[in-house]
C-alpha cells in the first residue's frame, strides 16, 4: 500500500479534489492525504459544487497546513502549483502536476480541472498498483 500526499498552496481546490478522486480510484488499495503550504480558511465553493456532481461530498473537509509529519508519512508527494514552497524530503518520490488553480474560475473551468485530475489520479493509482510510478503525466524532482 502506497501513501500519497497531494500538496498545493491553499489546500482548498486542486489537492482536495486530487485526494478525494484518488481515494475513489484506489478503492482502499492506497492511502491519500492533502495539505497546503498556506491553507485557506475553507474549500472553494465551486470545488465543493463540481465534486458533488461526481457523488463526492467535500463540504465537511477543511484545508490543512503541510507539516513535516505529513511529508514523512508519504511515499509519493504530488505537488501542484506550490513551487519552491513545497519542501523536499530525500527518499520521497515527487511528481509535479501543472494544474490551474480553480480559485476564481467558472463552474465549467473547474469541471475541466476536475476531469484532468481524475484522469491523472486514475493513472497514478494504476501505476502504484503495478509497483511503479510512471512520470508520463508529470515531471519528477
């Protein structure tokens, strides 16, 4: 079982969607958490809305701060938009996904981001099931 940490700046959009969609794709075979380098007070309303369309309720989730403990917990760290703010921990597998921040985007734009994330997490879960993490969708550090 692999442990995947999804990290962005606010933990209010991309990383929350990634965690939820990965948990569904992995179906208990792997674990996921998410965090932000500068967490927001709450998830973006439009993110909660488009995830509800997929049968996933994020309304009870709250953004959390990235900690050293979370970083050490993970086997794989997927970063998205936090750049140099994302810490580097030796021995971890890093993947960077170039995803738009859903903050301030329309419902249609956030649906497209969600669908992109869904394809990426399904591929990641499949790669982890096979014991490797392909880097075809993102560059490793």
